[in-house]
C-alpha cells in the first residue's frame, strides 16, 4: 500500500499527489501526563486518528496525506511535568501558521488540523484566523477530545471514567494503541483536589468562590494529583474507543468532502 505519510514518501510523489488535489492532515497533540496507565504522547493518538481519516477518505476515492505530527502542546496546566515539553502559545501559533503556509503556498488546497490536546485550541484558533485573513485560506480543526467528550455519554461511556487520565482519551488509546496502555496500572482518583487559597478546585483552572467559579492559574498537580481527574478510569474500554473513533473519522471525512466540493466549485469555470 502506498504510504500516506509525507515523511516516508519521495518528494516527486508528494508533489504529484498534492497537485492532483490530495488533502493534508496536520496531527498535533502534546507530551504531558495522563496518569499511570497512558502514554505521555497523546499526539500519537491524534496521529492514529488522522491516519484512519486518510484511510476512510481513500476508500471514497479521495487522497489525503499526513504531515509530520506536532508533538508539543501549548503551555498550560501541564508546564513543568517531568519529561513533558510545552510551547508558549505565541510560539505554537507561529509554528502552526508557518507549517500551514508552507503547504498552502506550494499548492495545497485542503488542510485539516487534527488536534489531540485542549491546550492547543487557543493557538489553533488564532493561527487559523490569521491564515484566513492573510492567505485567504480556510483551515478547519477537528478537536478530538472536545468532540469525543460530547459523545461519551450518548455512546454508552462509563460516567466515572470521564475526565483527565480517563475517557475519552483512555478508551480511544485502548482501541488504537493498546501496546502503549497499562490497564493494570489504572487507579481511581485519590480524592478531590486539595483546596487552593482555601477555595475548592472545581475544574481545569477554576475554583469556587461563593456562588461563582473563578479562573485560577493552576497546575495539573493542583487540579488532578498524579494526572488523574476521572473518578475511576478503569471503566474505559477498547470497544467504547472504537465507537468514538468511528464518529471522529466520519467527522474528518465529512470535512474533507466539504472542502473538496468547495475547491471543485471554485475551480470550475463560471456558467
């Protein structure tokens, strides 16, 4: 089978496929803690989802290539995790813009970001707005965990498994990269996060002050000690991950289809 990874292909083949209308998928994620049962590199999961989107597109007669993955996330709660690397948001935004521009200015007509880290979203949104304003290019982004989180309950996910260090990342990882998972090491959350400034921690970057939630610049250990926020990640399953991936892939293919139809309409002569 012909590879879909740009890094594995000779330059003339990449140029030929892009000139013929191949899309480019840009996977990105982070290197951070997901607790004791999951690998640090959630970018590997995003890359695996992107590859399946490309495979599904190929089955429909479309061509999609995978750009080299961006493995470092935007600096957020996970800055300072041993072994992790975070980029400042301006640097990550610039990296996304420079990467996208390199493809767009050499003839790529369709570019889709497949994002596997919530902390990347602000940089992605700023970058894609700039790309539209400066290059006239529409670059959509599929935020995997934002979408999968909304599907978790409707698809039968265990409510106790939902949260950082658990689902939806855990089930998707069990489905796509079981070789990197350690189910025997999965543990329930030790308990609620300790108070910060005497206030209850309510989420990623929020505390309860009276009747209001107030933003607070917290670290992961102040939010989810040990990297686990989910009450009990052990309810994750590969079967649930397969259901989530099916929906994520369908969403990615639908975006590629819409972009192809728009590109073909633009290329067609008037009348």
